[in-house]
C-alpha cells in the first residue's frame, strides 16, 4: 500500500517534484458508478487533478514528463487495466480537451504528451499495448469509448517517441487482434495531405526498419490494401462551411505514398521486403 509519508522520492524531491507527486496521487482516486443500462461510469474523485498533473509536467518541460512517467510506472501495477487506460487517454488528450471547441482532435495536440509515453514504452510495453487496444474498444461496462485515429496515431507516430526502442511493441502489436490497424490506413485531414502527411511516411519507414518481420508484413499489407483513400473538402454554402468527404485516391497518389515509405527505410533488407509487398521500386 502506497504511503506518501514513506515515499523517499517525495521526501528528497524538489518543490516542483513534490507538487507533481501530490497531483498524480490525487488523480488516482476513483470509483465506479453502475448505470441503469448495465454500463458503468468511471468517476475520478478529484476531477482536475490529472489536468494539474499535466500542466505541471508541461511547465517542467521534458524533465517533467520523464518524472511523471516515473511516478506512473511506480504505481501502475496497483490499478485495473481499464483505469490505467482511462488515465493515459485523458493525459494525452489534455491539451485538446482543455481547448475543446467542438472540433476534431488533431494529431499535433497529443504529440507533445507522447514524451510521457516514450519513457514507458520500452519497459512497460505490454501496458502500453493494452492501452492502445483499449483506445480501439467500445466497452460500456469499463466506460471505454473508441478514440479517434488522430489520438492513437498522434501518440504512436509522434516525433517525441523514439522508434528505435519500439521494436518489441510493434512485434506485440502485430500479434494483437484488437490493435487499431486504422492508424496505418486512415487518411489524414485534407488540409494536411492526400493519404498521409509526409511525416507519416517517414515514421512508418522508421517503424518498418526496427519492427520484427511479421509486424512489417502485417502492417505493410494493411497499407497496400487499405491506405487507398483521401479526404477532400466540399463547400456547403456561401458562409464557407465545409464538410470532409472520403474518396478513392488516384493510383499516382497511392504509389507516391508507398514509394515515400520505402525510401525512408534505412535497412536494405527491410526496404527490399516492403518494396516487394508494395510492388514498387526499392
């Protein structure tokens, strides 16, 4: 049982670190509330604690996110899987949810918090995979709601995640039936590109350079078969309102994305493998 009085990290910490410890501990106070339809609602007793935790980490910059990840790793084993998932999802969504004006989440809004995830993905690989699976799940009994692709992809493809240490994660992801393959095929917002943004192709190339071969084969096939659509904007009236329409991408657009991914794979053997799957030049 955790005790703040016996926590040497708290006793020896700076004022900033102590505030971070207190905010994090407060964010773990929760209860489940049964609902009439058989679902449950997860209620955090101190609704602002996790937001305070995020803001304090952000003020401390990278050092804050790394220290926060240490705090999470020390107590993660005490929590139910789904509670951990709720905490991590709320954490990466904090910036968007603080500024929410009804628009969809952008990948850039969750990317910054990926520094926290980067510190965990190497040692708590299974927990991070469980969280990603839960972000792809609708489960009323555990109050899970499937998250937009932008939340998942914006975290896992963030420049703040060092893909060199994610090989085990992608290997486990390739064996998971619940892993959201859509991060490798959903089109990006039309204002940012056709199928993928340029940085998507770069990150996928990095992933294919470090992931085990079965993972490369699975996700390259997903791209080949399903990354074939793009979003376009259609004006609806003279007030400049618009809607996004998903439509098939051209063969040239599809081929350009595939070639771009292959060109970002540093390992020659992997580059040849992915090129053979895409049937494009290596």
